[in-house]
C-alpha cells in the first residue's frame, strides 16, 4: 500500500453510522474511504434491532425486499412482566410504514449488507483491518487521518473526516472535544440460552425485586440481558457463577433446565452503560456522529437506529458540499443542529426510565407492582401506540434525499 491515500471523505469506523453514511455518499457519487479496524463484522452482543424507521429507509432506497431476505425475527410489540403482572408497553402495528415491526437481525448481517451495497459504486472503498490512530491537523484544520493496517502505517487525506468509531472514539479523544456525561445507574450482562419449542414467542422484560432480565427471541436461542447496579459486576463475580445462575432462574424459572449452559464467566459479556453527548460535534475538517458523538443507553434498543438517522441526515447535508469540494464549519454545524434535538430528547427519555423505573427496581427488596401509568396500558390498549411510535420511529425520523449517481 502507498504511504498516502487521497479521497473526498474519510469515514473512520465501519459501524451502522459509518457504513450507512459511506454507502449513501458513494451512491451519490462522492469518493469515500471507510476504515474498519476489524477483519470482519462478526461480533456478538451488539445492537441487533432494526427498527421501523431504519426499515423505512431501506424501502426508500429500494432495498427493502432484498434486505428482508436476510434471517431475522419480527417483534410487533414489546412488553414486560412486573412482579406477577404482564404489561404490553409498546405496539408497533399501527405505525404508518412499510414494516410496522422491529426486525431482530445480527448486526454483522446488517453491516455486510450495507458494505455489499456500497461496493456497487466505484467511489466506495472499504479498508478492513485498518485502524485510525490519530488526526492530521494543519493550520487549525483536520486534513487527514493517520492509520495502520497489517502492511504498516499510512495517511488518508480528505477535506472531511467523519468519526464513527464508537463510544470509545479514538478520533474524539485526539480532537480534544468536551463530553458531557449524563449518567447511568446500571450496567448490563449479556448471555444466551437455548429456545425450546414450547417457549413463548414474545420478547419480554422481567422485573422483580432488585433484578431485571430482558429476553429477546432470536429463533433458536434467547438473547438475554441481566441488568445490574452500575459498577457491581466485580462483586457479583466474587459471589460465584452459581449465585448468578440462581438469580437468573429466580426471575425466570423457565430457564432452570438450561441455566447450566452458562458454563463460565466467559459466556457472560459486560456492557458498561454510558449516556453522554458531545457539546460540539465538529471542528474544521472533522465531524463526529453516532456513538462517537452521543452514547445511548440500551433502554429502547434505539442506539443503532439513532446512528443510522445521523448518517442519513449527514449524507443529505454533506453530499453537495463534498461534490463541490467545499465543506466548511457552517455545513457541519447544520448537521449538529439537525440531529442534536432528537438525540437530546431520546436521551432524556432514557434517563427518566433509568432513574424512575430501572434504578428503583434495582433498589427494591419488597413486593413489586407496575406503576399506575403502565397499568393503564392494559386497560386502554391505544396508549401502547405512543411508546410504540417513540421506540419504533424516534424523534423526527430522517428520510433519504441524496440522489443516486447516474
């Protein structure tokens, strides 16, 4: 490989935000390079929910039928068992979209699909096993990225660098941008258990005194999320694996016949929950979107879809300036103004659920009953469509306005 690569836009990070942005830019005729530090997209325990808002984007792009050929499981509603009562919290069935449901799909399938669509265009270049290590700044402007791959170190030069490298963003750290930490009272332990033929089909959250378990139906297995108080994982490990297994079975006795599948702590993956947001998403020559700009709580499972919405808004605003070769800070600030409000509202709702529901459940030791407002959801089913709309579509969903290059 040469010591320098030149392009119109360099996207650092091949997650949902990076891959969707690069695909849309290439589709519109923009030269774009995507750097992904891993050798492939195959990773477990990542966001695997494709919400109706993202499925609608696939429809707008003419890709929906092809996309839905990928293995997936449909969620038409989300609910919870709180104490002894079951409540349907969100119903997607009446959303005015092509697919009024959540498609549960491995994220690697989603990313591979976007990569294959991007490769249809000659201006799309995906560089796997390539990690962005530092920013190149000249006269106060970001002019490129220093990178490394198995062949060695090199530079990518571009009028615009877009950092999509996640909540532990190297590009954000190198840029020195200030992060506002909004707090989270919990962490999440992910694991899987087999799905038996006589198991229920619906995905549910189980809320008991001092514990929460979310079970997501993945067809032949349950993807499980056990919620623990923030920073308590080490203490739980000291109590032993058998104690953890017994806690899971206590909240969901159905798993008693398969809990031994958690053979050791390697089968349990810790997600340290963070909710934060950059005060400024850009500087000259640099834009940050997705988790690099705003880490989301797992509440509602909306992180992937917020990242995709960022990418669509960014592509809509950036395409013309990139094609003309002039991308100034006023263009980048438009993207932040467009996306900051939906992100802030979503995070505020997540924090309210974390503090008023999750935090209180984890601190409860006595009898647990659904809050009065949730009880109304069973009495008046129409109320379920409100959280269904918020979870399924988000705040001010984006639409594709970029043209397809001839």
